[in-house]
């Protein structure tokens, strides 16, 4: 495995037009239908995580899941949400085929929708 491969993310609040600071994200590895927790992180003032979620020897091909705790963030940000909120936890399941590559998985978030893509 090449140590240049890595997984990164960031979250932008499209309703406010700014980075989503203080949003909790859980990272899981999926194997045999079971989720294995890897780590929990929180976005910084730029909506990013301080450093890669995975890199080096820990970055392997396989299926991963990022779980964004959007509802908690949206409530703290002052969004006017119904109870229950339309979006609470946003799971993104994706595959890593090339562990030598950079996989960037951003989340564009608002109280009533989200999108993602493989960034650079």
C-alpha cells in the first residue's frame, strides 16, 4: 500500500453559505455486512477535519461509511426545524477501490437536503 492514499471530508452549510463548524462525523468500515467503528471526529471552523480521516497503512480498499450528525449541528446553528427534523443522521456509504488515491467525500447540507460527490 502506498502512503499517499487518504480519505478526507468537509461539510458546507448551503443554507447559511458557510462551513459547518462543530459537526460530528463517525467513520465505519463495513465487512461481511457488519459495521466496525473506526473513529469519531468533529469539523473545525472551516468545516473540515484536522487531518485525513484515514491515510497510510490504515487506508485500505473496501466499503466505508461516513455518518454525519446533521440534526445536532442544524439545531445548534439556529435552523428552524420541525420535530422530528427532516434530516437527522446522514449516512454516506462508499467504496475505496484504489488505496493509493485521494478520496475526498464532501457534504453540502441544508435543513431539507444534502448532496455529495467524490471531490479532489
